[in-house]
C-alpha cells in the first residue's frame, strides 16, 4: 500500500483536483493521481494550515486508507520491551 500511494515514478503522471467535500465537518479539496496501478486520492484541508487529512487508494494494487488527525498535539511513546521487537532481517 505505502509503496504505491502517490508514488512518483518519473513517468510524468499528473495530479488533479477533483472537487471538494467535508471530512469531520471541515472542508477539504480532493487531489487525485492515477497510473497503471490505480488511482490514489489525497484530501487536504482548505482552511487554516493545509494538512493532508486522508489518503486512499480504492482500486488497483493494494487498496487501503490512511487518516490523519490531532495535528500538533503532544503525545508520549514508550519503547517496546525486548520480547515485542522483531529483527526484520530474520524475516524472508
């Protein structure tokens, strides 16, 4: 999913705005990019800071969706314990 959403493979693919809608009561502009693997749509806030609030690929290879919120909010992160860590080099 992450490899294909809004990828730029240098083929001169185009991005285009395809209208506006509301997400969580806020106005967003839709930006689409299409290639031979499908179409990806990004939703960017219109007012205030133009944060990307949603990305989705509804067709093509590896469809999926990401939603972003709580911009600039403080949060804490705890490191995982040793038994919760996987060495990715051991996976095939």
